[in-house]
């Protein structure tokens, strides 16, 4: 089968027949090898070949397919893995095999794991078997528990899958598109009583827990899934949480700067426009700048972490400052204008300030979401 370019991926297919087994064929099996590192497909050929030989000796007719995620021509990192799993979803309806093995060439699980998983399918104990991946730290363990409670699945970030295509072929997609959650997608399509998790501790090559190619940790995976499931509601909650932490930075640094500048010459200079002394004005300015910078870094690293590569740090920082300047102006004007126009707000000035904060938060969130940290999908 020739190479089929789809997006930034390609699939190649080869077939083998049971040459070493002289008995009756046990059925047709497809081994799909996911190449995590573009340009190093040859490194995993021997591993996939060993799997094919193992099941060939068991009497299976083997077809192997290689799915490679390619680099963008103008980027140093691979594109979003949505293309990879979308391609998987495209060819699943066309599979007429009894068993599908989804193999990640980075982990290289020992063949015994796949043999045991296939036997679970053959004995009709399960329609799907996933390889668990041990959490790398206690944050990951907590996140893994949260993921299990949230999704009802035990190994959402599995390192390998063995599935009966017939069990998932005619079921509606649970996540559209599955993106990086292809293991979760498969588990959601299969009833929990027909899905099993099989421990995976035997690897053919060492896997360092710190290796970045392991992909997302459980904690990051949980964050991504919640964002996908709840959309802007999840982002807004994170945005407000970051804002509260920024308020703490603002107030504490403001108190600190006041103490620093209190006995300086700045305290002797009055500023008529703000009706304050220069030391308080400078302390306030520095505190607000630190809080805004703090919020920007956290929002860039956490709330909108999927858009960090869409632009440079300085450009995003500049647009973030401008968007917050607009929000601050609206907040300030409302807390001054409302009491001058309405008796209720004149008697309850804190309520006017609260209204300004709420509206400013909405402006700041939308500017940050759709302007500062707009994803490629949103920009398109």
C-alpha cells in the first residue's frame, strides 16, 4: 500500500503471511506502530518485526501499518497530535481484522504483554486491553485518580492498546476529535465491563521518567481533558484562580514597596493628577506591574498553555499588557461613573467597584483568550 499523506502525517502499510506456522490460521491481526519521533522510523522496525514474528508463529495473519507524525517545516517541535489520532479514527471503520494492536515505538513493551492481552480477547474476557503507565510523581498519582473518577477509565494515557475492532467500529465517537485522547476514546466506546487494564512493567529498552518524549504527565493530561470537556468554563475558572493569586502578589508587593519608599525623597513629592505622593504612586505602579506579569506567566504556562508556541513571549506579553490596560480603564471608569449617576451606587461604592471588577474580568478574559493566546484553530 503506498504512502498516504493526510495533514502532517503519513501511513505506510505492509503485509505478511504466516510462514512459520503450518496449522490453521487464528485470524487476521493489524499492528499499528505509532512513531513518536519523526525521522527515526527505522529504529523501531526490528521491534515491530519481532512482534509480527511472535504472532506469526502463533498462527496469525499479520498486517503492519506505520503512522508517523512529521515535523512542520518552520517549527522545532511536532504539531498537535490530533492529526495522528484522527488518522487512526479514519481507518478503523475499514478494518476487517479480528485484532488491532496499537504500539508506541518509544515504549517498546515486551511481546509477552501483547500475547497476554490477545489471549484475554480470545478468551472473551475483554474487547479492549490497555497498558497502564506508572505515574512519575505523587502529583501524577493524584491526577490519575481524578481522571479515573472523571472519566470512569483506568488508563487514559496508556502506552499500548489491544482491541477488537468490531467492538469499537460501529460505536459513536465519544470525543470529537479524540486528539491526544485516543486511548481514552477507545475506552469510552467500550463498556467498562469489557475493558481491562494490564500492568506494563516489562520494556525492551529503558524508559527514563524525565524524558520529554513521554508526552503529557497525568496532571497535564487531566488539565487538557477538563479544558476539552468544559471549554471556556474551565478556562475562566483557571483564569480567575490566577487572578486571585495575582491579587495576593499585588497587595503584598504594594505593602512591601510602601515600606521601602516610605522614608525616601519620593515621599516629599506630591502628584496633583493622582492626589498622592510619588512614593505611593511608584509603589502602586510596581505592584500592579508585578501582579500583571505574574498573571501573564501563569496564564501562559497553565490556563492557555496550548497557545504558547503560537507567538513569541514578548509579543504575547505586550498584547497582554494592552488588553489589561483596557480592562483596568473600564474598571476604574465604572467605579467613578456609576456613583455619579445612580443613587444606589453612590450609597454603595464597593458595589460599583465590584461591578467594574466583574466587567473588567470578562473583558480581560476574552481579550486574553481570543487575542493574546488565540490558538491556531481559533485564528483559522
